[in-house]
C-alpha cells in the first residue's frame, strides 16, 4: 500500500518535477553524470578506448581484468552504496538529486582518469567550468518572508516587542540553504501572522550580521542554515546549537523538527489571539489574510532590493 501511495504521489507531482528538471543546471549535471556511460557505450567511439577485459571488448565495462584489477562495475556499485547512505539524511528532492549528481561526478572522474589521463583532465576541466558558470536555481515559489539587510534587521526585530520572529541565516552559495528554502517557505505559508513573522538574511553577503549574531559562514563550522527565534528583539533559541569549538551540533532541518523545537503551533495560537485584540471586531481569518498580503508585498520588495 505504501509503495502504491508513493507511486501515485510521484505521478501527481510529475509535471512539477519535469518542469523543475528542465532547468540548465540539472540538464548539464545529468549529462556530466552519464558521461562515462555514454563514452564507454557510444558506437564509433568506444572502439578506440583502452580496456583490461580478457576478451578485449572495449565497448563494455571491465568486470575483471587480466590482472584481476580495474573493476569498473565495482566502482559504480560503490557509488550507489555511498549515494544511498547520504540520502538517508536527505529531506527534499533537491538533496536526493544533488547527492546523486555530486558523487556520480566523482565516480566519473575516477573512471575517466583510470581509462585515459587525458580524458580525466578533460572531464575535470568540464566539471570546474560547470561549477564556475552554473549555479543551482534558487527557490522562487510562494512565501511570506521578510528579507533583511545589514541595515534593517536590528530595526525590524526591535520594532514591536509583541512580535515573535523566526529568522533564517543563510548564504546563497550553500547547497544546504538552497535545499532548506522550500521547507522554510512552506512553514511561513502555514504559520505567518501579525504576531509571528518569518525573516531571512543573507550572511554570505552581509558579513557584519554574521559576526553580530555569531553565525559562522565557514563550511567547516556547518552552521548554515541557522534558525534563530527572537522575542522582544532578543534571541531566545537557535538551531542548530553550537558547541564550545564553534561547530554546529548535528540537527535535521525538516518541517516536523522545526515545528516541535520552536513550538510553532503554540506560538501561532498565541499570535492569533494577538491579532484578534489588535483588530477589534475584525475576524481572525480576515486579519491573517490582510497580514499575509502585506508580507507578500514586503517579500517582493526585499528580493528586488537584494
């Protein structure tokens, strides 16, 4: 039954996935992922490749060579095992596909260098050019999020002490931040209201904000993304927590963990009562809708500014 549900869910979201995968970043990544398979199997090209197979067939994978070495299939199987291990902690589709592409490129580089050092250098150059010129597409879906700059974040957090803020500290170059973007946006759609607001600040761009709020952008610290909860303009909690060495304590950024750790359901209920008091005779639904429309305008303006 679970398998059927999964298949139906995949088919339901297939048009969205299809449109998403047609972006240049994923098309080029896919081509780099299957590069060795294409070269090894392409008629007219594979005949000129070196092989360690006992039968001398250069258009097939090396299962066992004459010297008992060079098992290309074993490298591919090892790649599959690594991808499955990494994907156990993956949350979004972007993370699953990102892990597949990344480790496939590593395996392709090893296979090409083993086959011919010139092909290995060429493939490595293509990967470097890809990293330098192609960036993963940013999330551009619906959200109720205020984007801060180094000049606006302090003012907004301290403007109204009754408002609770959940702020994501992120960097555009971080793949973890990019994968987390749709999750944070979905939370803002569910819980945003006048008394509970969602914000983001790019500390990869605003280094002073990174130092002021003690969120490291170093890849070794693994603090990106970081979620900070502010009440009355002061930080109440953050995830992930940071140890004495300045490294983040392992924490999974999924929707369930965030709702539980930040008590979003309780905060939302308290914020709805605040909405009702502020708006007098206006209904809770009406006040929430009005606040969401305001947030859309603020979010759009903030994105344009950045």
